[in-house]
C-alpha cells in the first residue's frame, strides 16, 4: 500500500472555499470532473511525520509554502485496489493563496505510451478555489470524504462559539 499526506487549504469569506489542483499530464488534460486533487504526495509513515510530509508535498506541488494557521486533522481515507491501493491522510488549515502564483513541481512519464520518450509534465496544471458543492464534483472520488469532514469540523466550530 502507498501512503500519501496532503493539505486542504480553506478560507471562509464570503463562503467556505477550498483550494484544489487539477492533475497535470496528458491523461488528465481533457478531464474536469474527478480530475482535481488535494495537494498531496507520498511519504513513509515509519520514518516521516504525516504533517511534515503534508506540508512538504503542498510546497512541492504548488511551489509555495503552506500558510501558517491552526491545523485540523481530517483523518485518513483508503481507496484503490491491488498495487494501486492508497491510504491518504489530510490536514486542513485556514489561509489564503493566489492560484496565479503557483509554480508546480513536475514529474516524468513515457509519452506517448510505448514511444520510449520520457517527457516532463506539471504535477498540477492549475489551482483554483471552489465552494464545497463545486469541489465535491471536481475532486477525485476517493478524496471527497475530506470535504464532508471539513464541513463537519467548521459546523462544530460554529456551534461551539
């Protein structure tokens, strides 16, 4: 199983919005629904702290540091099957970031398939803020529970104040 950690950046005004990244590369270029992701990446849970890994991966994917704030653990979700099985742990933090300032990290893959040519692509090709309803449609299916958990946390925080 692979392990990933990520950061779900959110802001509240005028309504709750979350920052998502559209997955880069030719396999996602013409897709929208289900083709967006929480900035995240792989880590080794035996040797690495999940929050530190989440912060590192956010910076690697977006090219910007994570805004400081109060961290909220949104727990983990498991999805996929076989060798593609993944456990994702996400932390949320309130903050702001200009998507136009994003300078994404890159990855290499053989493209076109079986061509023998390695090409470099951005990990994400753009980032945008979405309200929770729109984010539910955009986000890859396995990551959608994190939106519900964030909403529940924010509802609980409002009830406590």
